[in-house]
C-alpha cells in the first residue's frame, strides 16, 4: 500500500511531542520514500511528483553499469532500470504512478526532481524516462525514430510535413496513436533541452472537462468508423479505421482517439463533424497551459486526455529537443 494512504492513527505518539496531522504525516512519509506528491496548481487533476535528490542519486548509482546502448539493445534491461527507480523510492513510486494512471479523475502526472542540473544529461534523461514508462507499461515501437522512443528538435524554421516541429503555430489538441494499429494507452513527453525559448507550453484538456463532450459523444457519427492516415515522416504506410469515441471505460465513460491533421473523412457529414469538433476543442476554456521544465516528464492517459502545444515566440536561436514515448499499460 502506498504511504500516501497512510493512516495517521497508526503513528506512534511520544509523550510531550507534538503529533503531526494526517496531512503532515503523509507528506513526511512521501519525502522519506524519495518523492513528494501534490496537485498541480494549474490543473488539480494533474499530479505533480517531485523526486528527492537522494532518490535520484540512488537511481543513478543503481543504473550506472548500464549504458544507453545496452538499454536500447536489451528490452528486458529497461524493466531493471524501472525497478531501480522504484527501489530508490522504497517500492512506493510504482504503485502510486499506476494508481494515478488508472484513476480517470486524474490520469496524468508531471514528474521532476531535485538536484543539480546536469550539463550533458541526454543519456540520463533517456534512462529516467525509460524507468518511468516501464513502471506503468511498455512503450510501442516508434516508427518515426526507429526505437522504443523518439527524439526530435523544434527550431525557428521548419519545412516538415506535420505540425510537430513547427514552432510558430499552436499544435491543436489531440490524442496520440490515431493512425497506428496498436493500442496507445499513455503518452510520455520529456523536455531534454531548450535555448532561446519563450512560449511553447504544453496544452492539456481532460475529456470530462470538455464542455461540448455530450454534443459530440451523442452525435450519430460518434461511433462510426473514420479513416486515419499519416504523412511520410511518420514512417507508417497503412491506413486504420476507428471511431473518434472508440470505447468506454469500466464506468461507461468515453475514451477518445482524435487528431485533426491525420483524419481522412470520406464524405461531407464526416468532414463537418470533425471540423466542428476541432473548432470546439480549440475554443475550450478548460484547456490548461502547463510549463514543462527541462528534465521534467509529462505523462498522460492518452484516451481521456487531449494534449497540444502553444506557439513559440520567434527567435533565430530557438531550439527545443523533446523525447516521446507512447505505449500500452501492463499489470506492473
């Protein structure tokens, strides 16, 4: 059981000593186990997990013998890396992260850490993100990058075939995994580097906070198959067919798979339905701007959260490197 569920009645009372409140005891237990949990100030559904410097140091020590090449070549080693992070947090991080991701009312966390910022932390960032993703599931193969993760850079000028790398426009709210035939339960995004950056916050919206949800969920086309494809840069050469609202969770609430760029409507009714949906999402006031500092990891339950990115302020030296993992849940 996570220490976040610690019963304060179990605490030992020493005569003459002030008794901590339940909230204080939970906070102390979390710190003692290598992390602190709180609601994010910009969206209370989003959980903020901050690793202690001690936990991070322990994780680095436990994984120091495994270089990035070994982790890429040996899939089972990725689970050992994940276990090392959980051990550094006294076995309490894994149950917490899984509980967050399985709770529809939350389903998202921003993970960062305390400690000295590293100048050349690329391999460490990949290792830490690998640990986090394998505590909750298994990443899918990313065809765009050719590994279980993808790294890409956003610069001031871009001529790519999607909005992913285009800095000066807002990337609209969407779900990942719309154009592949494998399940995409979660999406992990980590900021690895940035220079001369202003703007570009992550945009997130929980499906249940979308004010027009019922309008589109109860539409005649809500569960009708739509064709989805992708541009050449994605390295996926097939089409898939599925509805926007492709399933319900265990409580009968909808799961979504939508992205405006890769939908390929085959008639006027489908086209207008998707267009109106996109317009509604982009005007939704319950969308939250979330800053993700360098070295931080944002993880979302992909089917009940939509995400996007705000535009950047133009700067000739603008550069941001991001890491992405997308995968399916497993019983960890």
